[in-house]
């Protein structure tokens, strides 16, 4: 399989999966804009051969489609899926041993392999950080970022590659208060693997050694983001998926990925932070400036003819959407095997991933009630909110498989229809307040602070969903343009949200006005959205998902028609109202620079490298 990035790109080109861009392109905004346009068009991987102000070639969109990812790993994918299944469900593997007999022998061949420095191509050349491609994706970004970094650390108490962590955490190469060529910024949360290593090093008052790998076999990228079962090393997984053992050496006390295209080494001292950001992120908004760990640069290495891989994130779908599809294809069996009663779960990409989880569980508890109601699925929901990255979820919507065995979480339209037909807002809302949410989500009350809500729907349908705006619907002054965003979902424009107090009053005014009308009028609309632009929300299903779940904090922005609180339980007898308006504390959305868009258009014109592609 592939020894390096270039071997992968040449194979892609041979099979029609890659296009070379020969025009000079600017790493400031233009390369990222080209990438986004090509991804949106369903286009190929890209090799930028003429990067302004930089001697290195750059590649992007390698994982831009599930088909292309399958192509890259066509010789190893089935075996890796078996390996993950064994780790996730050893009992099943034992019962069907004839299907998996070869896996233990294959696993032995995937152990990391130590090589000499002389046999490490990446150590042949040394440069400065400022000589690397300085790619900036969005106009308000704080500087250039590494968007496909493989960040390697070791446990200070158990050094060595087998106890290491390989993760993908964004790296800011310059800008802000960073001293050029000597300091860079790392963005990660302390609950991540690298954070555990840093906490241990901090406790001993010692610096954490960090190695950042860029490029190399593409299997290393997937290994860094895989939600692997406990005890399965990222380096072993990288070797299995790539069909080639992870080769490494040590230099100056730092672990080096021998076949990477670039390696940056450095240290993170205890308590040493600097402002990092802004950065145009995968929720479709900028993550703002906050203090994050500072890395003091030791050395920067690169192989001969090195290629710099990068990606671009923004409002979904983007390349990481396809990345996620590949991850799901490989690790699909893991989560249900770890959480009893859970059949499937989907972190909805169109809603920014962490803001919205859809889940299907079992509802097998003894029916003490004449009507079926959420019981076991609530236990499963608590498990989900305590499991790995799913703990960052803000909205968790869960249904019972027994009510529709053919329902799937990745069919979001069918899932929402199923849930809205059954949900009982008097009973089926369960909040967690003053808790943690995704650091990148600015809908909450502070950095990493907000609330969660579980919406659980079990039983037979209790309503039919309406698809037309009631002709005699009356709205208060300042509320207008009602639109059906989805069957059973009504979007209504409201006044501008200027403060928490006035915004709350405006939402409650709408609820009261709706409560005063004939309730049969809105019986088919269990969900009402208070919006800034109802036409935008109703235009596409993805707009509905993105606006609703990235712009609301459950504890603050959920209201209800005829709401009540009974023994600490909040519910409503009429429609649920979610305030999805933009609030003053929200981060700004990502918007393209019009001048850059015109430059990209030129490359797509007749005679340009992307003619016929964009």
C-alpha cells in the first residue's frame, strides 16, 4: 500500500480521482475557496502545484467522497472492519471463528516498527515554520492553520509508542501573539487523549513533548480521528488500514513518523497558554479567540518533494462529512456493542455534528402502563450522554426500534416525522442545565457551558403532521411570514433578538398569543421555530437542521404553548417553541470573500484547470 502522500496521489491520478491545478494560487483564502467549490461539485482530489510564496505542493479533498476513501483502502478495508468487530464484540467473533481466523495473524503484522533515523525520509531536510504553507481558510481566521495535523504525545508515566495518543487537533502556525517560527498554538480540550497526557505532565511540573505529523500514508489521518475501542492503538489501526506498519524513530527525544511529509516537534510547558483563533469551524461559524496551550517549537523537518495535505471546514457538508461517512462505515458496530439496548446513533452532520444526536434504542421494559411511554430509552439516553464525544451532544432525540424496525437515524427526514408524530411535550422532555457542551458551540451561556435536552418518543402516533400554514392563523405585531419548514414544523419570523430579557419576553408573547387561539388550528404543528428568516429555514431540510440546533440553547431557548412546571418537570400542553434567532453572544457565521469567489470562477472558466468541474 501507500508509503507516502505522493504514492497515494499518483494512484488516484491513474484512476481518475485527482486533478492538478497548475495556476498560481494564493494560500490566503483562495486555495480553501477552490477546495470548497470542488467539494460542493462532487469533484476530485486536488494537487496544487504552484502555491504563491511557497515551494511546497499542497493536496486537498483526498477524502472528499466515500467512494474515493473506499478506493484508497480497497485492499484492507474488509479486514479492518473485521478487526474492529472482534474488538467491539469478541463473543460474536468467538461463535463465528471461521470468519475471523486470520485476524490475529494480521494484527501481529500491524505493530509499529521502529527504524533508524537514516531510514526516515522526513529527517532529510530542516526548515522554519514560516516556510510551511500558510493556508488561511476564512477571512476572519486569526492566521494560518494546519487542518490535517496528526498530533502525537506519550504518557509521561508510561513512555513509548504503545501508550501514545495520535489525535487530530487544529494547529495555528502564526498570527495573534505567537512569536514567528518559535511558537504555535494547539487547540484541544483536556478530556481528549492529549489532554490526559498534559494533565499528568503538569502534575509533575514537566513539559509535555509533542510531535506534529503532516502527510504520510493516508491511513494515518483516519486513525487519528477514529473512535476506537479501548485498548486498540491508533498506530496499530493505521498499520492495519494502510496495509503497512507505522514506521517511527526518535530524534532529540521526540517521536518521529518516519514516512510523514512534515514533522514539527516542540514542548508544552505547564500552564503556558496564549490566545488562539478565531477559526472558521465545522458548525458553520467562527470559533472565537480563547487561551489554549502554547507549543514552543523545537524543529521542523520535511522529506524530499514533500506534499502538504490540508482540508477546509465550514458549514456542513464539507470534506469532513465524507470523512465521517468512512469512519461510520468502519466503526459502525462499536457504539451499539458498548451501550446495551442501543441500535444506532447519528451525530447529524447538517446540524454541526455535536449539537444534534439521533438515536434508536430498545423499549423492552415490562409495560406497567396501558399506554407505551419512554422508559428503557431514557436509560439508554443517559448512557449516550456519558459516552466519549457523544457527551458533548446538546439535543438528543431518541425513539424505540419496536415502533418501526425499518427506521434509521441517517434518514433524518423519516426520523423527524416519526418522532414528531409521537412526542408528548407534557412528558417527553428531559433537561440537563448548567452543564458542558461543545467548546465550538457558542449558543450556550459561556465557553463550553450550556444545557442539554433529551426528547424521547415511544408508542403509537398521537397526531398527524400539517403541511400547510393555517389560513386563519393570527400572529402578534412584529411576527410575520410563517412558513412550513418540515411537516409539523412551522417557522415564524420574529423581532430582532437584542437582549436575553427582551428575547425571552418576545418568545413568551408568541406562546401566549398562540395559546389564546383555537388549539385545533395548530394541532398538526407540534414544533414552532421563532426565526430571523423563515424563508431560509424552510428552503431546505439542512437549513432547518442547521438553524434550529446550532442557534439554540435548550434551557434558555425552548418555550412552550401552555407550559407548566410540576415537581421540577417542565413541559407544555401545546406546541414546543424553539427560539432559533441569532443572539448577540453568538459567533459570526462563515461568509466567503466575493473577490476570492471571482478568482475561483476564473480557474473554472474555459482553459482553466477546473473547467468542467466547478
